[in-house]
C-alpha cells in the first residue's frame, strides 16, 4: 500500500499497469497489487456522443481507477483543495479517483472505450451528484 500513499492522500493520481508488446500486438494487464484496493466491480463506458461528458459526481465511499483502453478523454478532478485535468490516452495508464473526489470525464475521442475498476459494488445512494453540494461537503 505504501507505493500508493501519495495518490491516496491526494485522492487522485496516475497509475501505470503492465504492458507487453511483441510482433503480435500489445497486451496490458494489472495484478491486484498494481491497484490501491481490491477490485469488486468492473464496468466500461463507450459510445459517448460528441460534446457529452460522464461522471460529474463524487463517491461517498467508492474508489475507482479509470483506463482508456481505446481512444482518449480528459478527466477533471477536484479533491476540495486542488483541481487538475488529466489527458488519458494510453491503455496501460489510468487515473485513480478516491472517495470524496469530484470527477468529470469529457472530450471523448470517437471510439473511446473506458474500463473502470471499483472497490465496491454499485450503490445509487453512494454518489454526490451536485457540484454545489460537493463544494459544501468538501469545505467542512
């Protein structure tokens, strides 16, 4: 867990997983030790229409790592103290989003596919869906 200390404290950051390339192509992989948590759920996002965004929420308890396995997108993050935008365009690099961090995925290249690995099962009541509410909570 020590190798993830900085990103866990910040609530977000880049994570790199394994990649192997040979004449047949490329293969990316992650062992559980490559992630800052034990995965409980995996889902993917695809066919995002031009000008649309995804996310626009913070999780109360859930942590995620988001990968662009094909294409690219930008991810805006806000931990209540700092804001950053990451351009994700490499299948072996993902962005860690900790609990209580606002995120918005935008500027999707056509054909982009994102895979999200989460440490919890889906809970609809586990989201903060209003940026105003997020700012109020994070200021406390």
